[in-house]
């Protein structure tokens, strides 16, 4: 029986562990956004091409998204702490290599390695937090996680721009800056993180399924990245890539349905809570990432602000996400209910996108700020709580696979959203410019203005105004599509069961015996034996109740 002093020491250790975990999450997410403003200068200084420019982003995206479910499953099979330490080392080494890259080809390769570390760290942090505290207490942590994600998403471009503009630092520090923080996190996690080892003795990794999933997802991600630019939506390239990706994923489903320990357990994906949360997360990912990505472009190309000023103008989005995720997290922990906050968040998200759908090049910044604030509030209340719905419905032994699955589908939704909404934006901008030039009697050579090679500073005043107005109205159309996607997520979320979050780390009756290191012959009892023990214990002592110390306030 633990004493009050030992309980206090344990709570302090958990708090320090959570600090290290949040640092890892923040740095890895920041690394994905910090280079967005600096990329033109990075690729230019390395004598890269426009194709290589795209691959610097695509390589990281492919490695991170396609490996997420694999890392999640590995967390169910192997030591979670050791896996996180490996991912941190992988991220640190890759970051240093990126910073010292001498050619664009080297940078692309090193960014792919960095993407593996990013995908691993992000899903493992959520899995480990799920193994430390119960779903009900996890609500408050989700508020902190949402705040960290908001700061990283919005603050990354600001930090990247400042580092690139500083003559005594330069763009290479966009990769170096996260290294000391990750080293601190590594030390904290190594010294304070202690998890019970509940691995199975018959551990097997489904390498065939993992390979098929990674190949299928990578093929589809490559398609959504290059379609509309390198080739048309209706073309043989699109057909080949989509068909190839779907065939690979179909084979993956066939394999996953036949192996004993699949990478993505299909019974989890088809479960009501998990399936609904995944669909809603895909919608949130498409709307949030797809919509928010183009806000900076709107402020720069339609309103004429500098990159740094454009980043500052998106502050309402960050504040809304931070505030809503923190407050909603505390309220979820107090009430134990998630569905009301998810529905409220998706409703607010839809209203925010509807307000942003009215903007153009002359819209008041107050209206734009209110729209961004509403979008931020909606994301803060819904995104992490959808992860919580999934984690609450699965046993601890499947927490990694479930967390990896929903994170994977949300990232995939965001990637598709960026591609689809970007294609819509490019089409609308080109159409708007062509229409306006035709009205003025200016010939466009039948193809309209080239919206992809815009240099506003070098344009005549009349043409610059046309381009700014074209981007302003096209961005409004873009957010209308994002609002429709958010409505789909809201409709799906209505079917979530209104369950209360459990107070225990594991599902009742699903506790695993920790792996003992005292002897090599000890084998954990099987399910039948554990059930017999519980039944005997109930007969002798009354109902069994799992008790978990709540996270300290």
C-alpha cells in the first residue's frame, strides 16, 4: 500500500515526465512548419529546382504519415519508452544532417529521415500519455496538447522567418534550433518516465502488412501532392497512381485480416466509436489543415503583408485553439463527457469557415480575425477530444494501434485537404484573373494569367490589383468548401455514443500482468485464468475496482 509521501513523489515524477513528452511533441510539430517561410531561400541557396522545392516538403510528409500506424503498433509490441528514445535520437541526427546539407538532394533525403522521427514521436507521445493517466484525467492533458500544437502550427513560420532573416543565424538554424530542446527532453524522459511492461511473449511484427500500408499510402500521397500541377486530375498518371494505391491498400487489408498481430487491427477501425471518430477526424484534418494553410497566402498575396506580418495576423487562430483546448480539456476531465464538446467544436468550426467564406481583398481585418478565432475555437474543442474518444474505447494493449490509426487518418485527411483545396484555389484564381483581363480587353493567349508565377512587386499597378482581388475572392470560395467538409464532420459526430470517460488506465477486466524479469520461466496467465481469478476475487472480497491516482492539479 502506497503512503501519501510515495504518492506525492510519484505524482511529481509523472509531471516531469509529461513536461518532457510535451517538449518532444512541440519540437516535432514545429519542425514541420518552421521551414515553410524559409524554403524559398533554403532551396535557392542550395541551387535547387522547383521540383526539388516540392520534394523537400513531400519527403517529410510521406515518411511521417505512412509510418504513423506502424509506430503505433510497435508501441503495443515493444517497450514504449525505448521506442520514444529511438525516435528522439533519429530526429536529432536527422535535424543535424538537414542543417549541414550541402545539396538539395541531401536535404530531401535527410528530411525523409526526419519525417520518420516526427511521425514516431508524435504518436508515441500520445500513446505514452494514454499509458500514464486515465481517459478522464487525460482531458486536461489534451488541452495542453492542443495548445502545444497551436503554438507550433502558427508560431513555426514566425520563428522560421526570424531565423532566416537574422544575418548571424540563417536558415540552417531552422533545423538546429530544436536539437537542444530534444536533448533536454531525452534527459527528462530517461530519468523520470517509468512504464509497466505489458508486452506479449509471442511478439511478431507484420512486416508484409506494414510494407503494403506504407507503399499504398505513399502512392496516394504522391498523387494528391502532384495532381493538378505535374499532371491533370483526369489523366493516365492519375488513374495509374490511384489504382495502384488502392490495390496495395486492398492487399494490406487482406493481409491484416489474416495475421495474428496486424499493424492496424481491423476490428478497431470498424468499431462504432473508432470509425465515427476517424471519419470526423478526417473531416477536421481536411478543413483545418487545408483551410489554415492558405490564410498566410491570403494575407500576403491578397492583402500585401510581409511573411512575418502575415504570421502575426493569424494569431487569433492560435489563441482560439489554445484557449478552447485548455478550457474544454478541464471541463471534459470534470464531467467525463466528450460528445457535447466535440459537437460544439465542430459547430463553431463550421460557423468560422462560413464567416471566412465571405472575405475578399477588402474585407475588414476584424471580420477575418473573428472567423479565424471561431475556427481556432472549433479545432481546440474537437480535434484532441476525438482522439480521446478512441483511446477510451480500447484496452491498454491496443492503445498504440488505435492512437496511430486516428493520427494517421487525420494527417491523411489534412494532406488530401491541402491538395484538393489548393487545386480549387489555383483554378479559381486563374479563372478570376482571366475573366477580369477579358473585361478590360487585355489578351490572355487563351490560357489566362499564370497564377503560379506571381511577382506582385514587379507587376503594373492595375495588374497587381486584379491579382490581389482574384486571390481574395478565391480564398473566400475556398473556405466555403472547407465549411462543407466541416458540416460532414458535424453530421458524423452526431452518431458518437454519449459515453462517460473511464477513471482507469485500462478497460475494466483487461489489465495485463506486467512482464516480470525475475525468472525466464514465468508466463503471464491467459485470459481464461485471469477471468477465473477475478471471479474468485469478487466472490471473496466483493466487486473489483481499479484505482488510478488522478493527475495532480
